[in-house]
C-alpha cells in the first residue's frame, strides 16, 4: 500500500470526521455559544490521555507499528495518538453538550406548557 505511514492517521480521520461533521452541522449554533466549554472539556482529558499514553508507550505497555505512522511527534508521542485523543474527546464533548441543550430545551418546553395549562385553568375558575 502506498504511503503506509499514513494508515493510522487516515483511519482515525475516516471514522471521526464524519461524526464530528454531523454533530457540528446539526448543532453549530449551540456549539459556537459553548465554544469555551467545548475547548476546555476537550483539551483537559486530551492532555491527561496524552500523558498516560506517553508513559505507556515509553514503558512498552503497548507499541505502535512504525510503518503505519507518519513519524511526526509531539514531545515523544506520535502525532496520530494526540489527534486520536483530541478527535475522540471532541466527539464526546460535542455530543454531551448537544444532548444537554436538547434536554434543557425539552424541560423549558414542558414548563412553558404547564404554565399555559395552569393559566388556562385559572381563567376557567
């Protein structure tokens, strides 16, 4: 396979970007409003996982096939690992923010409906 060193990078981009794209298209307004939370909630676990992964790779707990990665490193961590954690956390945080927003919207609609019904009952009395 030509460019075998792009295997890991292309596979992780191939599975993650469609999901990120769909979530972004569906909820871009809400995600834009929550961009600071999105950034912090995505970066903190990414940093933690990068540190843990770096230690595990350094101790030989797991290995990456050097023929399947680009050879680009951030500190001593293959860039593919950093990208993997960042993309995975982005998916998780986007989905959670959108689910929380949907839940909040439903609660607001329910309360609004209850208020309308309560006002209608008061007017009947």
